[in-house]
C-alpha cells in the first residue's frame, strides 16, 4: 500500500473570502460602533489593528480571522456571539445586497 502525501494549504479552487458574510459582518461591526458613538479610528486602536484595515472590514472587503473578531468584539465591549448573531440577522434580512 502506497503512503499518501498530504499537501499543505487550501484545496484547489477554494477561497477564504465570501462577499455576503463579509459585508454582513462589516455592517454588524459598524452598527455596534455607531451605537456607541465611537469613531472608526478609536475602534481600530482599541482592537490593535490599522484604521484602514478596520475600514475594509466594515465595508466587507476583508473577512477577519477568528482572533481578530474576538479583538473587535472586546473593543466594542460585546461578545463575539453578539456580533455573529447580528451578522446572521443581516444575512437573513438581505441587507447585504
């Protein structure tokens, strides 16, 4: 029996970026930030990321990692579960189109 080799990385054709969830998450972050009257720059500073990256997240141009979602949630004094629930609500209501 031949030993199979394991290839590193994603399978061919797969992606890590899906626009709808990224946009829905960005809308959830922006709504939470605005609800607190917080500037984007302040949120980025509290989450320890670049302001331009925060802008891309809010516009749905970047999908953050789990670690970054946790930092954003902490900076907003919310749980990551709250942000994900808001993301799911945005997806269900079709706000991302």
